[in-house]
């Protein structure tokens, strides 16, 4: 069994996992630093926070990927980090830890009871696929918009990608990444002088439970995690053809969030953007072997977490254009698959288009991102448009069957 598992690993899966981790840290790291500054965290507390969310993401990703043989990618809540950056100043660090623990327990309960899975099973696949396509749209478009700001870096990467797609499709992400690093190095755009490999030291904080923090931080974090993260993350997996049960994923990420909350973790959950990188064809042409992308991704998370905030500088030192182009190229296949599945069902096509447009719009209400509102808009459209259509089709079918019997 172990030999067979090892034989199913691949370089393309390793690259997909590495790209997913780079994307995870390169952008959201700025939010974490901003939130830490707003909360007046010490360097040790910040390092512990990054250690906690990285280890939680890595361990759950590795364990769930091996358990279900699918690429389960878990990550910290980026909208949650943004929420903390905006509203953490009103609460002390121990009060925030108490809110993190409460959220982790609540998410675990939703996973164990099956409430979350029951909701996801009732969402049409076309709507979920449209949400995925909407989420990935701006990342794919960004590949080409970056050309204007950094043509000398982006052009060689795109030409390398085209050649790789024609001659070596399995390395269509790795080769542009290497080309981008080479160009960035030659043009002086890489600066790793501030990178240090000092190991992180977890800092245990005794929680302080207050009603203010539970309502002001806990409730928004729970809503964001359930609506904007868990639903989206599982939706990406469903759109990629993986019918992995949602309850265990939510349960185990909830347990990990609860256990590591005293060390600073504000919560981990099934990922969306990084999951699309690892569940798409670029990870492997065989969907049954893409679970290694989840294993590699989890391993890189643990590695980065081991060195805490100091090693995050390795990813933030990369040019933003390089990160944007590599992630966009890695997501093109998943975007194409989502868009195709969203429009192939004529019954739910209008609902899917509404979902796609609302998701692409980037609208944010009540602190919840556009992916949730796109999903909600598609479901509401389905109630109005698909319900009557389905009843009419059923009536026509029944009438035809009655006529045949006569």
C-alpha cells in the first residue's frame, strides 16, 4: 500500500503544491502583518500565529488527502485575517483567543451534525461551477493585465507557458515559474536579504472569554468561515469532480482550529483558490493521482510554519507580477472546467450565469465576500426560475404518460 502510494506521486503535483503555498503566503501575509500591527502583537506572538495556522493547514491537508485519496487543500481564512486587521483593536489578545476557540468549537459542531453537508448536497452543480469560475476569473485575467506593468518579466513567462503546453504539458506551470525566477534574478527583482531560517517558538496564551469579543469577533469569523470559506472550498472540490463528503472536512478543520487557537490560529478551513490549483489538470492528468498535490502542499505548509514569520519573507520577496502570473496560469484549467460545467446544464444555465456575474462583481456586504453572494443569488434565481420550469416539465411528462396509457 505504501509503495503504491509513493509510486503515484509526481513532479507536477509537487509543483502544484508549491505554487499553492506561494500564493497562500505572498498575498495574505500582508493582511496578517497588518492585523498583528493593529493588535500590537509581539514578534513572538506573530511567529506563533503563523506557526499555528501553517501547521493546522498542513496537518489537516496531509491527513485528509491520504484518507480520501483526493487533493484536500486546507488553509487559514484570508477574509478572517482581513476582518481581524479591521476590527481587532477593540479587543485584547486573550479575548481574541477566546473568540477563536468558540468559533472552532461551533464549526466542529456543524461538521459533526452534518448540517453543513446537508446544505451543500442541495446546491446544483452548475451553480457551484459558476461560483468557481467567478472566483478564478480575476486571477486568470490578471495574467494578462500584469503585462502592462511588467512586460519584461511577464512576456517570457507567457511564451514559456505556450511552448510548454505544446511540448511538455505536465510542466506547463513549473517552466514558466523557473523562467520568471530567472528573469527576476537577472533584472534584480529578487531580494532575499531579510530572509531568516530561525525556528518558530509556539506561544501559548490563556483565553479570556468575553461577550464583546464573542459577538464582535467570533460571530463575524464564524459567518465568514461557513459562508465564504467552507462552502466555497467544498464547492471547488465538487466542481472539480470530487464528491468528498463535506462533514469530515469541516469537522477536522474545526478540531484543528480549536486545538491551535490558544497559539494564535484564527481558524483553518477547506481552501478555494489554492484548492483549484491542486485539483485541476495541471496537478496531474489523472484525477486519481492529484491527491499528492494535497500532500505536498501540506508538507510545504508545515515546513514554512516551522520557521514562522521569518520564512514568510521568502514568499513576500518574490515580485508580485511573478506570483500573479504563475497562479493565474495554474488556474486556467480549473477556470475552463468551471465555466464549461456552469453552462452545459440548460435548466440551471441562467442561475449559473447570475452566480458567475455576481461573483465576478466583487461585491462585499456585511463583511462577506462576493463568492457567497454569488452562490446565494444563484440559489434564489433557481427558486424563481427552475422551480416552475421543473414543475411544468413534470406535468408535461405525467400528461404524456397518461396519454400513452389511454
